[in-house]
C-alpha cells in the first residue's frame, strides 16, 4: 500500500490524526475548531473530530508496533527520547507561542510547559540505562532470583488542556521508554499543541505506531479509547467526574487505570513567616495560569496575627497584576480557556457571595481595550471564608483565592486537610519544627515549605491522596510502576526439583 501522509513536512501542528506513522484526516471529515481564548476571532486550527473507527485504527497500529518496540533494548529507546528532547529544545519557542495562542497561558509559562517536556525526555532517556529490577538470593541452593520490568501493551492516554505539552510528555515518555506503545487523545481545547508535540516526536525518530494521536472530544474519541478491548491501560488527567467514570469502565473490564484529578490546594501562612515571600508565593500560586492548574492555590489559610496586613497587601498586588494578551510579555495574566470555564468561575463568585464570603477584589470579567474578544477574568480575593463553604471545598479552576483565618498551627492543619482532595499543600513559617510537623501531617501528595503550591519537578513523584487520584504517582521513578508489569524470574541450576517452603524451614 502506498504511504499516505497528508501533513506537510514543515508543518508545526498538522490538523490531522497521526496513526501508524502517517498523518491522516478523519474518515468522516468532521472537524473541531481551536480558537485563541485571548481573541476568539482567531482560529488556531481545525482538527479531526474522530470517532470509534479512528480510535480503532490507532489502537491496532499501536498493537502492531508493540510487537517490535517491546524488543528494542531500553537504552536504545532512551536514545530516541534524547533525540526527542533535542527536537523539543530546537522548537521550544515556536511551540510555546502556539500554546499561548491556543490556551492563553502567558508566554513565559508556556516556555516552562515545553521545558517540562524537555526535562521529562531527558529524565526518561537516562532511565533507559537503569530501569532496574532486583536480584536477590533464592532460599534454595543453586537457584537464581530476580525481578524485571516488562511492558504492559497499548496504553490509552487522555489529557487535559492546562498543560497541553507537559502532561502528554509525563505519560508518553515513561510509557514508551518501558516498551509500551500509546494512543493519545488530547483535550479538545488544545489539539494544536498535541499535534505539535507528536510532530516533534516523529522528528525525534519515534518509530511508526509507537505514538499515535487521535484528536476528538471526550465523550466520543475519549470514551471509545477507554472502552477499546485491545487497550491494556488508561492513564487519565482531568476532572474528578470524568475520572471516576473512566475508573468504573476500567474496573468493569479489569483494566489498569491511573487517574490524576482535582485539587483544592492551600497555602498556610503562619505568624512567623517571611510575609514578602509568602505574598509572592500566594500571587504566583493563586493567579499563575489564571488559576487553571491542578496545583493552584485556591485557599489561603492565614494566621490571625498577620491576616489583616497580608490580605491588604494581597489585594493591592492582585489589582496591580497586568491582565491582557498573553503573547505580550508585559502581561502577567492571560484569559481562561473557554466560555464554559468563564461561566463556571462566575457561578462560583455567585455561590461565594450567597454563602456570605466578602469579595475584596475581582469577581468579574475584565473589561478594557483589547480584552473584549477574550475570556479575561479579574484576579479575585474572597475574605471571611469559612472551611465548610462550597468555595472552600470545590475546585474552581480560575483566578480565585479564598482567605480563611486560623488561630493556631493545629487549626491550620485541620482546615487544610478538611477537603476531599489532597494534591498540593504549602506552609510558610520560619519554625523548623513546625515545618516538619506540617510535612508529616498535611494530607497531600506534595508539600512545599516556604514555596507556593505550584512548581513540581519531573524527577519527583507527582500526584495526590484522597479523591485527587487512585493511588498512583506520575513522574519520578514512581511512574514506571504505572507503565510496567513486574515479572519475577527464578532460574534453578541445581538440576533437580527443589520445593520452596517445603525443602527449607526457618
Ligand atoms: P477539564 O474539566 O479539565 O476539561 P475533563 O475531565 O472534562 O477535564 O477532560 C479531560 C480529558 O478527558 C479531555 O481530553 C477530555 O476530552 C476527556 N474526556 C472527557 N469526557 C470523557 C469521557 N467520557 N471519556 C473519556 N475521556 C473523556
């Protein structure tokens, strides 16, 4: 069969699916449109709205490629990842600019997003020469024992729009390093970023069928991927509602499933804290990426002795943040991603007001020159928030910080822990004993001391406790446990039948 490759060789983000090493249009020809959230008149690109048939082709391409990819030595797989890192480095700026146009995070943050993918490729490229198992002594003589990691098969990866290159990289690089092949279904809000990322991997030399990309919407392409019988594993990052639905489907089919979901992260500021530092952290944590990070600081738990002055300074600084076109480097806050997100945030402003919280600043769409065609929302601070309010409990995913006053360290810990999520947490204090108590007692997958709730690095485990996840960790070495199966190997060189637990007693 002649190869059909519909992408132009120099295209940064083809408006096509990538299946079995070919850039192909969807058979139905139905498209989704990606628009710039800072200026919705600008179309970033059109991408296939794929259905089950495309998902099926991609999974079968992954299954075919798995036969040979799983046999490529891991160090050689690592070499390909290193080449991918080089391509990403070379394209960092154009990919970051595309990301800013497509989902609205300021350019400096978009560069960080691509950088995270580069870090990730570097990390797992080295892991190709480790991927260690254990060797150990058998309890029987003349017998050898070891454990090795083996790949799982074709992995279905479903990703959100808020880290449109970094999150796919957290999943794809360790997955393929372990010898798996993948089908990526990225968020419908950021198809161009996903296409650009996969295109970079193609240039990096990832063989055909090892990474497949199917564009489309969640209920269609996403749902088909989750239900596909040839998928061995689903790795999902997104909302708790969808995650729990995916877990149900995977549970029924006895399929491996790792979920990374919501957060209601908090920053504690104690009375002995460096307030300048804590303020800087709060601004970055609450309003960076317009609050649309799963680790965003949505609650500020402030000691009563410093609360008044801290809130005054916070409000002044929040009002001074420069909102506007995120591709203009002078601006600090870009738009939120789409109209639905805007409405959701507006909904929570009303909920907060109705619950009796006091709005100190923001709380509304930003108006002004150049903002009229985008989804800009003013940085918002609610005061007099109590731990039980919905704005204290539910994930808002917007530039909204809720201030809760506490009178002691113990109360701060209780408030921070009093939510159903447990992703990230932070405490500002100069008291080392208190810091270690916090590390021990905060119910979260991540704790920062004297740093904001955001800023994870790729070589440490990432994930959360309680309803944030289902017990897995991405990044670091921990992610290898998602993307590989352990096999225990015994080699008996005694030349006779030896019986464990029977021939020996202790
Ligand atoms: P967010 O609120 O961050 O957009 P979602 O959970 O809605 O989070 O979406 C995260 C990812 O899950 C996206 O790629 C989306 O297309 C996908 N998705 C949404 N619904 C489903 C579904 N029913 N089955 C599989 N994937 C889905």
